[in-house]
C-alpha cells in the first residue's frame, strides 16, 4: 500500500468512475485500474460495486475510506512539517576533518547540501588528527570526524577503515621497486622500507608505531610534507611509499596513478568517529549536516571509495524490490 494508491482510491470514490478519476488526476485510466486492483488484492476485499454507470463504495470501501483520508492527511502534515524544518534549517556549520576524510566527504556534502538545505553555510577546517581534536575540545568546530573515542564527547562510530600501503605503478626508487608486483605484504616486512609518516602526534603515526612495537620491529619513517595531497603527488611520481586509508587515495587509484598493497598479518584498521562539540543545544543545521555525513560515509563505503567495515548502518541502502514484478508473479 502506498500514497498513490490511496489518492487514486479516494479520487475514484469522489468522482464515481475510473474514467472521471483519470481526467481529474491527468493519468491514464489503466494506471488507476491497476493501482485499485493491487490495493484490493492487498486488502483481500473488494472496495467498489461496479456497474455501467461507474463505481460506488461498498460497505468495506466506506470503512476503508475513513482510514485512507486520515492516512493521507497525516502524510500531508508530515511533509509540511519536514518542509518547514528545511526552511528553518539554515546557518553556518563548521566541520573539523583530516585531509583524508575531507577528500572523500567534502564534494558530496557540499553538493547534497546545495540541493537539500541551501540555507546551510558549510565550511571545513582541515588539519592533523590532534589539531582536529583540539578544535573539538575548544568548540571551534560544530562537528568533527576523528579517530578515537576518549569518553568526553558524544560520538558515533562510522566505520573501521582499512589502512594499506600505496605505491606508484612505476616506482623510480630501486629500493622498493620489487613492491610493484606485490598484492599484499606482511606488516613485519614494512621495517625494510622507508615510509612517509605524518607528525608523531597524529593518530595514524601512533597506531602504526604501536603495532610495530607489538610485533617487535621499528618502522623507518620519512617525514611527510605538510599537505597530504603534496605527499601523495610525490608518491605518484614513484619516489616514495605511504600508508593511508582509501579515502585519501580512491581518486588516484581510479586514474591508475597509485596501486594498493594490502597489509596483512595483521590487517591494520582505524576507527572513524563522528562527534558533536559539547554544546547543550544543536541547531537544526548542525543536526542536518551530522545526518548527511553519516549518509555520505555509507555511500562512500558502498561505492568502495572508503574501504573497511561499515559500523553505522543507518543509511545502508537496501536492495530495491520490484513490487510490480511480485504482483504479476
């Protein structure tokens, strides 16, 4: 049952014939007949008495009419409230993100907000993870995408992103040129290669060095450039290696400028959280952006640009079911 069926049912009841209802709704008569037949099939009862003059509601139809009008009125009121909410949904929202997260989220968020909530002025503050944490603590941002949960802020675990080693398809450094043929590499073997690393305060550096300590090795780190995209450009030129999530590199993989080498024994994961700043009240604009980030993360995971395990499944798209095919079957 859907709102279209209810609308067709009520219009037919009001007009007294399917032909008149088709004119009123400006749709083809067979379309109305099909929807009414589907509705009666679902309800397992006839709703109209039919004769040469048209159609009239029978006892079951009159009973159902009362419910149908209430349901459509509720749908109308819900849409009106949502539209009013969108009209009220305006103002500036600041989101703190790492460069990798911004790479996969920003374009989609800005595009969707332009269509859904044009009154929202969204801006990003982009920095290393420890700086994003400071912005959140100091309430310089409304929301933040971050990599740990310390218990002081309310947040939701979006996904557990996979970290991989990335290399140019045509490496120029003979020290790691043999890696060009590898599909995977044990974590322990990383000790033999110099790898670009962010600042030691960064969550990624901390995670990798902690894992190295667990397996009894020392990683050879090479200081990354200030901007992630600058470092990635250096890697695409065949002059270095880097460990990052796919959110940082998916566009470069698509253009075949970088190739992923999976890290195994063990696989390396990093938890990604979405946090509110600690405020007593969150504006409709902040709440709208919060939900849209959740939706965008799920979409990015679905299209493989943000690889790993999706934890927040609120916006996972379910397979579409062809209702008409089921009815015909």
